[in-house]
C-alpha cells in the first residue's frame, strides 16, 4: 500500500465534507487491524465482506490473512476513498456501494451466506435508523456460524449513539463479546465480536 493511502491527511477533508458518515480524523492502526481480522476469524473464512474500508488498512490485513481461494469484497460508500484505494492498491477488491444494500452486493458477487464480516463503519456517528438498517443487512447476510466483527473507540462508545448500537447488537445476535482494548490505536479502540 502506498504512503498516500495510509496518509492521515486524507481523512480530514472527508471528515469535514462527510460529517455523519466518516467517523475518524485518523486511519486505524495496524494493531487494531490485526486484532479485528483475528477476531473475525478471517483465516478460516471462505466468504468475507468488509464494510467501510476507508484507507484500506483492514483490507490489507484481510487479504494477507484470508485462505487462498476465499471470496472477498470491500464495500466503500465514500467515492474519494474508493477511488484512492483503486488507484494505489489495484489488487484490492473495492466495490463502491452502501452497507444498507449488503444483501444485494453479496448476491450480485456470488458470495453466498458470509462466514466473516469485518466492519470499519463509524457506528457512533450514525443515526439509530441507519444503525438498524445496516445491522439487519449484516444479520441477513451471515451464515449461521458466521462472525461479525466491528470496532468502537473506547470512551465515545459510552455516548448515546454508541450505547444504542451496543443494545441493537445484543438484540440481534445471541453471542456478543468484546475484545481487549487496543491502546496503540489513536484513539484506543476495542472490537465487538457477534455471532448468531
């Protein structure tokens, strides 16, 4: 991956331009990427989707960890991030699309029920209706033994939208747990791991 795709300055104009959709001023760290990919059981998955790849740090770790022959796409709604990723990392399977149409993208790309969904979406800045809409798509797309892994910033996860997301996650999935806090991320973050 080029220096441009890992440049934190990419995030600032998009954060300002797309407030409510871009939830970070800085990209996630490789430490958080390794944690979420491990918790999502990517190494044992044959069908994988990433939601909101941003600058591609999770994407790069997914591509390294996934089994040979596993099917994988990354959905990015932000056209600037999608274009930069395609230009500077042409091997990444970036699809410009929205997580609210996840089941359609899974069908259109022949992925079948997903074994792993990795999310970089900024849940705490999403309104409740959008949280619900995306989580329903996630639940409908996962196979019975699939894993959904998403991260939250430690601290902001106590804000009303962060707590609303946690409640929705627990209402939709029978098994929800949290990882350790990754202090080497800025800001510190942890991973939610959810199974049906």
